C-alpha cells in the first residue's frame, strides 16, 4: 500500500501551481489545474480562489489568511469543487511573493497536489509535515523568477546548490547569486521559455558552484512559464536536481568507450601508446606521458611480472599529450630515452606493479626525471603540476611500462575514483600495446624473410632495363606474399615475373619463396609461358596437398589461389609472349607517344586448381616500350581497398600515372606507387617496370645450312670470319669446336632445315636449330667409344648450354663468356655492318 508520505510524494508529479494576487484572485490557471478540477482558464481566472473551495472548508479562509500574513505561508489539506460537482481533497501549500519583486500584482504562490490519502493524513495530524517536506525540504531545488529574471521565491533545497539562504536571493539575478557560474546560458533558457511558453525539461548544465568550487557539478533543470489571468507571462518557475554522480558515471563510460574504439586501431607500438595519451587528455588529465620499455618497442619478450631492477632498464617516451601545447614544456620528446630517480613513484610502479596517486604535489618538490637535458631540474610548481597519478602498463602478467597523469589548469585534484578510471583505461590499453608488441616481432620477422627472398640485384642482361618497387601492407593487414623476378634466358632473352600469394605473414612469405624458386627452375628449362604455368600449377597442387596432410583437419595451407604472370621478351625479334594464372595483364607504355594499352591476355585459373589449360599471347613491342607488371594492391580502390577496379577506375588511374611524366625508370616506378597506393596500404604493392631494348642487327649473324656433312667445314669458316669481324679471335678455336659438334649432331640425328646463329651480347651465344623434337643427352663416353663426345666437349668449353623447344623443332645453344674481349665489354667499339642471314 505504501505510507501516506509515499503517496503524497507521488502526487507531486500532478501538482498544480497557481498565482494569486493580494485579494486572492486567481491570476494563472495552468493545464494541470483543468485536469484536476475540470475548469477551463476562462472559467476561473479573475475569480476569487475561495470559489474553488467546498462549503465545509470555506469557513477556514479567515484562519488561513491570518497565518499567511503572519507566517508568510500556509500548508494543509483542502477540499475543492470539481466541475462535475464532486469534491477533491488536495494537499496545498501557500507561499508569499513580494509584490515589489513581481511588478505584476502577484502576491501568493499556491502549490496543490492530489493524494488519495490526504484526508486520512489530515485526520492523523501528519498533513502539514508531509507538505512541508514535499515543497520545502524536497531535494529538488525550486525557484520563481520574474520577467526580469530576478528571484522572487525559492525553497530551502535550493540553498544546497549555493547562493545563500532564500531571503538573500530575493530581487537578485542568477549571476549575482552564483558568481562564476555560466548564468548567461541558463538565463537564455529562461528567456526562451518566457517568449515561447514551451517548457524546457531536463536541461543538463555543468558548472562550478560556490559550495564546491574545485569540482564540476552537473544538474538537470526544468523551466516552466507562469502567466496571469490574461495569459501575460509573469515569470518562470524552475527546478534543479543534482545529477553529478550520474553525469560522472556517464563520462567514465564515454571515456572507456573511446578507449576501446581508438586505442589499438593500429598494430604499431608507438602509435598505440600515442592513442592512449590522446584518449585521456583532456577528459581525465591535462598532461600525460607514456613510457615503454625499449624491448617492448622493438617487439622483444619482456620478463614476466614487475621489473627487478628498473634503474638499469631503458625506458623510451612512446606517447605524450598536453591539453595546451607547451604546458608544461616536456623534458623529453617522443622516442627519447627517459630516466627517473630512485624511489620515485614511476620507479616504484615498475618495481611493484601497483598504481599511485596524490591529490596534491609538493610545489617545491623536484621533478621525478633524472638527467634532464640542459641539467636544469624544474620543480612541480614551476611546471604548474599540482596533482598526479602513476599507473603501470601491465598485460598478461608482464610489465610493459608506466603512464604518468598530471593536471595543470584544472583545479580539481585526482581522487580514488579517477585512479580507478585510469586503471580501467590502462587495462584495455595494455592489451593493445602487448598485441602490437607481439605483432611487431612477427611482422619484422616476416619482413626480413620477405625481403631476403625478393631479388636485391638482378642478373646482368641486355634485353630490358628494369626498375622495381615493393611496399608492404600496413601493420593491421600484415606482410603478404607479393613478389617479382627477372630471369635471363637463352638466346639473349629475358623472363619477367610477378606473382601474389594468398594470405599474409611468415607463411605467405615462405610460400612466395617456394614459388619464386620454382619459377626460376622452370624458366631454366626454357619452357613456353603456357607450359611453365601448367608445371607451376602442378607444383602448387602438390605442395597444397602436402600442407593439407600436415595441418589439422579443415585448415588451409594458404597456397591455393595464388596468382602469377610470366612474360618473356626476345630483343632480337622484339617478340613478347605472356601467360597468366589468375593475374592481371600488364600495361604497355609505347615509346614517345605517352599511350598506355592493356594487352588482351587470357587470364587462366589461379594456381592450385589443377588440370585446367593456360593460354599465351604474343605481341611485338617497339624498342623503348615500358612493360608494367604489378600486383592487385596497386589498383585497389581508395574508397574500398578490398575491391579491385581494373576495368574502370583502376585501369584509368594506372594509365594516368604511367603517362603522367617524363621520368627515369626508377623515378617513374616510385612515382606510380606513390600516386596509386597509400603510404600504409591494406595490401602489399609490387611493381616491376621493364623498358625494352632491341639487339642491334650487327650483333646477330645467321646462316641456313643444308643437311650435307660437307657443310660442317664451311660453318666453322663462317663462324671464324664472324668472330674476327667482332674482334674476338681468341674465341675462334672453342667456337669452331662448338659449331662443328652442334651442326654435325643436327645433320646426323635431326631432320628438316638447319640454321646456325651467332649472337653477341654479354656472352657469345651459338645456336643450332632443326626440325626434330628429340633432345640430345650428355654422355660420359668410355675410352674405346668412337662417338658420344660432342655434348661432353661442349659442356667443357661452354659456360652454359641447353635445349629450347620451338613450335617446329628445337634449338641447341651454348654460351661462352667474353673474358673482356669484344664489344660485349667495350660498348664503344664499331662493329660494322654484318649481314643478318647468309645462305650456304
């Protein structure tokens, strides 16, 4: 059922506020009054208030008027007439209003509240006490101001909010009652209510009051306009409720939410420490420094528990933030080594792992730092620091560093509640710092592995000029498996390769190394691009099967889905062949015309699907053309980094970047990556640019030979004569031997037309082609064998040799180093005009 007091208090929600003049005439009649008594304002405004009383209480009016004059008010229960003829019992409080303060004739403020237990309360003698408690001693502060915003009445509860007793408020404005309070904002709310008549409910205001000048207080305020019988505003009634604890709890939750959202957005230790400092300033502190162990910043594993000897442990300032720049001036900058004197709070926090705070720092005490640059140790008072907290950074039982909190301008000292909040923030931040530390170690290892597996210096070759650039993904994505390579091939040709392994981290980098090695091995077999892709696909299927067998059930080895683009270029014919396994086609920048095109390369299945065919495309390139091979991270859309837009935006952006400027190849390569990829991309970016060269016709000699054994001697003579014209007489003997053996082998064991070709590049290349697909094999002949020594002798005199298959046969080739002779070593030598083809 509840007590009578509880029911009386419940009735306050439906309270009626009336204003009477000195004669007892009703000046205002709010909507709540109509709800209680069923009378409209035009039915009662201007009439005597006694017309509202039931006949049995009308006789009490002289007594009530007498007490109002003598005591300034009256509290009790009265029975009022409802419009339907029924009688309602209301609890009523009458308070006096000074006529000189209102300026509108208002004299009495009447508060009436309905309660089903009021009559019984009157009978028990508790009515006056209840109403006095509701209106006079309620924790809700109440006040009435006139149209000039000067106080005309306030209850006793308002005194707890500062400003002195109720009598001292009369006739004064809010700024005079509460100096230092932001009264302008509150009076603006009152004026708005006076002008519009629309109440303002639960307006939240934060400020400092005279009762607690060093601590901010929060209050919920409501404003209601008071009107006379003509509807003319006569003032504003406002209420004040202290919600400081609720406001502080909301502020704490807001700070913790921001900490969860903003700390740990990256996996960089220094950035995470700076995020911590940025979050807590200025809401919790005015100046914050984050000191981390140097080993943590480097990603090393610190010792478990608190630090045994912090004085010998190197600390670095990883984060710092001040509410106002330069206040105070820090002794150490970001990244600098910091040091603290023995037995100071930072050292104790590192040693015992416990937090510490003080509401008041000794202004004459020395700063805790040791070895301050310049040798000047400042005092706390000089720095403006007056209160401090020190909280260790600990995660998973490991101490990672310490954070120092200070207040400079804010007069409010730190308390135990602030310390608990700082510890909660630090608990979340410490996990983020430790995650960043662990990732730093793993990412550094992956980067070292990735960069060690990528080529640092390409083998010398004269087919293309090459420039490359690799940019790893940011720390959140992790290092991936993007790679590129340049492989010299036989016949002065070159292979250009770019690929991408699915996934990130050490596993992706290791898989990249496997694929790069496999491509180099297959390239040495001189396979056409489409055949090389088929063999590489078979290898990936095999590796994936082995990884799947070694991993737990359901785990993925990370090889399937990798992509690769393999391109070969012949500087003699300027023919370019390319095949793709799930990789983007290259871009071709034509020389002198700033025109970029994308060849129509059939994009085959990604590596690891197995059994599906690959196709190759051939095209002829002009000398000086630039081939751009890249991974998909270069074409990622800035707005959606995981969506590739090759057909529209990505292709257009790449075309514009390649056509944008006349730069050296290295400069163009870096410029393209900088323009298309962010400094911290979400995916690895690899770019290989190759500018094609054309081998001068004077460096190539070719002869078609018949199948007659007598032609072998002529072949030796033509080769010797060609070497003399090139200035390489020292290679004549070995070249005659190589030519003799290769041509003889073709005449004896092959069929169809035979062609001999000599190419002078960085080495002397001798090629003999025929129409047979049978491959010769190196043998080690016995003493009495009459044959089988040809390839064995070639392998002894040539530095490299091998077989390359063509569409209509094969080519057996051998290379000899120049040993400093001929135009291969002296680019300025005039070779003269040598015919490309001489028929024998």
